[in-house]
C-alpha cells in the first residue's frame, strides 16, 4: 500500500515542468535495487523498498516515477550490473563500439564514459580505436580492472559525473543505460553541454531502454525502482533539443514510422494495455467463479481478444 506522501505528491514533469500528467502504473513496495547480492536471506528480506507511480506527460511524452526518492539509491562497489560475461551481449557491444568508431572516426581520440560500470565498454572503445579514456562511476572497483594493453591509457574516477569534472574534455562523451536512472535528466544534460563548452565537434552518445518496447511488448523487466525515467524516441529527442543540443541523430536505422504523432501513439498504447489488463482480470475472476466446486472441470482461462478499436490502436 502506498503512503499518503507518495500519493499526494504534486505531478510535475521533470523535463518540461507541466502538470498534465496521467498516472497509469502503480506498484507498491518494490526493492529499490535489483543489482545487489545480499549475503543472507534475512538481509535480502529487509531490503529498502519504494513505490512506483509511473506518470505520462501529455505535453512532452516523458514517463517518470512520481514516487521516486533519490535518497534511497546507494550505488557502491557492491552494485553489479555487468553483462559482459554473455557472448550475445559481447557481440552487441562489439558491434556498437565498431559502429561508433567508424562513424565518428574515433581513432587516437579522447573518450569520456559516464556511468562506465566496471569499464568494459570503455576499454573496448580504447582498444579498437587506440583511444584514451576517462570513466566515471561510483561503483567502479579498481581490483576488477581488466588491465591489458589499454590500462595506461584509461583513468577511472569513482564518482558521479558532474560540473566539477568539466575540465575533462573529450571527442566522444558516451553514456549507456544511465539516463533512465536520473530524476532530472534535463538538468543533467545541461551540465554535460556546459562541460563541452566551445567544442562543437564533440560527439555525445546516449543509449537508453525504449519505453515503447516495455509497454507494447510487455518488457516488464525494465519496470524497476532504479528507473525513474522512461524514454521513447520522441521524448528523448525533445529532452535533448530542449537542453541546448541542436542536432539529434539516431545511430541505428529508424523503426517503421506511423502517421500518428509519437505522443498520441504512446497514449494509445497505454490505453490499450490498461484496457486489456482490465479485461484479463475480469476474465480471470469469471473463470475462478466458474471453476468453483460443482462447476464443469473443463473450464479454462483464455486471454480475451482485443476489441476492434483496441486492435486498430495497437496496429498503429
């Protein structure tokens, strides 16, 4: 059950500062961290918890957790979210690093990675392009430094990237799977732009989860307390252009477009998901009643088909 403090919080979009917010997901008392391993069962049961209240901004399309409390988040060296042990993930990041190097001629250049984790991707960029790197992350563990041929060309700083690090200049500023953890992404991007200064050739690359995949394809593993911000292509573009970044270009080929405006498409999908879930729960209750003692043993739960209107909205 959510506290009065959470439910009474004023709905203000942290990107465009408007109040036209529609709350569409509520999850109470979830663990605030999903990348920590606890030494005992008792400690795991007593983990800090928080509420999720996802709101959709009808003006800019941003989705965020209205109940997020940053003071609950503790990113330490015990935080473990590396996926580089996976051959499939290695293939993906290897291809991504090669595309960045080839597209922006990152050879013998200076690279900053914000939220570098254990430094695997930064080491890859520096190895493939003979680049120099600086990685920022409070969870970085020096004893896990992979060493190798790039060790003397990379510096790791156990800290959050902020304006006090503006003296570090780079040809590429890279930030992967971090922005969704930041409560006020506009303020953060303005700080990044300030650190770039009068270096217009600096490339800024951000990678975030696609909220349309989370909603449309039910990738519910992205619905975690750590993710206080959720982005679609349109809301991410709005965020960057409103933060003094004039040119925003997707690295990957654009997905199939729709005649709807992106914000309308998001709202339509939110409506469809909510409507389908309501009908699913109604069917589940009806089936439970049908399967009560004395009912036919052949009854079974079937997911209800969407109405013609919902099917049309989902196709768009």
